[in-house]
């Protein structure tokens, strides 16, 4: 799957799963596992996808990869099941914002950055990262996904954020989480 994504410039989806569809039948050696079907899962209907970057190929055939999630997709029709799933998908876009909505979104982004700076007081690396041009100049809609990745949340929560089509709702949820975290740390 990784090779095909790289060779054909295909996006690879990264998703949470709903349930196990088929379990591998027995324990396998590493070589068997690398050359046979493993446990398969039913993917969640909304997920992220992006191009695959091969960082390192190990001597035993395993690969260290990075998927640079660039798009949020909704599953459509399954085109291929084995040896791995290929799906027709549609991009899931956020609700459009008017000027007032954009202003509120930018204000929420600023509040979150300030709150994170307060919560991470004393952690120089976190402070430097949050004060970087990268984080300060990030568009608010992009920020609403990126900041969620910093918080290490349960899969159900990150899936719920991914499914929200309102960037303001995502930022409100993240701010509430940070405030709860900050209270627990105090």
C-alpha cells in the first residue's frame, strides 16, 4: 500500500476505526506479517489524508513513513477491498464564514494561544513553539485542527473535532479543554 501510494502519488488516509472486520488467523513471523493480510478494520466515515513520505526503509522490509495530512475526506464507495482498501471520497469542507465570523475565529485563536502560553509557563520549548511565526501566522481554520494535535486527546474526542464543520465550534471545544487542563494543573 505504501509503495503504491508513493509510486502513483496517491493520498493515504489516516483514520480511526469503527470495528474489526477480519482478524488475522494466527501469530506470524515478521516475514509472514509483511507479506500477508493482517487484521482489517472498518474505517470511520470522516478522516484525514495526504501524500506519503518514506523516511526510512529498514533491512527487514518495514518502513518509517510520514503522512502529511492535507485534506479532510468523507468515505464514498469502496473501489477495492484487498490487499488494502481504496475508496472514492469527497472533501469535507467547513461552513463558510462572513466577516464577523472570521473576526470571532481569529479572536478565539488568539485566546487559545494566550491560554496555552499561560498553561505552559516554565516550559521554554513550548513557549518558543507557540510564539513562533509558524503558529502565530497560521490561518485560524488550519489552526483549529493543528492545535488539537498538540493536546493528546482521546480518539473519540479527536474524531469528534475532525467531524465538526465549524472551525469556531472546534476552537470553542479546544479552548474548553485547555481551560479544564489549566484548572487541573493549577
